[in-house]
C-alpha cells in the first residue's frame, strides 16, 4: 500500500498514560499526567519522563529529584485525564480526584494508593530537549498490588490491571494478546512416541 509523506512529529504510539506524583510534603504534593515516559535501561533499571518547564510539577521534581510513576487503568481514566488538564497551582489534585497519597519507601514523593503499580524514581540527570526537559531516573522500588502477583511463578500479570494507553490525543485499553516475545522463532516441542 502506498504511503503519504506526513509532517515530522511524535508518531510513536501507543504510549502508557501514567500519573506521576511528586512533592516532598503534603502541602506541595501534586500529580501530573504524562505519556512521554518509558524504560531506558535494564541494569540498573532506569526510566524517564519528559515535562514542559512551564508545568507546575516541573519545578517540584527538579528541586526534590524524585517522583513516582503510577500506572493507570481504565477505571482511573477520568482521574488521569483531569490531572493532565488541571494545574496543581490551582487545585489539590489528590483531594479533587479522591486519590490517596501513600508514603513511598525510598523517595521523597507520594505514591497513589488507587494505582495498581507505583514505581519510585530518583532523578539522576535532567536533559533539556526543547519544548520538554527529560528527567532521567533510576528505579528505586516497584510496588504492585498483591492480586497481580502469581506466587507460584513470581510473575507479575500487568494485563489484569486493564492499563490505560494513549494514542495521539485519545485514551484506549489494550486489545487481544497475539503472541509472546520470541514466539515467531520458538522451536516446537517434539512429541514423545
């Protein structure tokens, strides 16, 4: 099928829609919704978020060098969207959205109790990029709801969370599984005769 040249822009989708919590005391706790986020290294585990310097949370994260990435769900779509549209300068987002700040174990930022996964992050570098600055961070700890862990295998089943994704201005829930990593080259087991 023929392709049409499109203007250069951000076209890598889908992305996770996450709520990033920050602040070192209840007086400045805030939540910012972000989709410019992802994994950048395995060992040590590292991730990033990109934030516009004009955003209220930007200066909190820059000063405290800490944030928590809270994975969101279909059930938290309204709260996720609202926290991305409204400013922490004008609203206490935890209060307005009936979300519960929880003390993190290692970083000086709250987790969101209602989110199934919370990832404690410590900023190691801030990289100015243009419209956004990238906060590169080391993953210090991951907190997961008990129901997501298969204790017989130790595996974490994130699909049970019904994660929220973002595609070019819209929120979606994931579709059907079509394979597992490496399925295209997996050797078939020989049947015993």
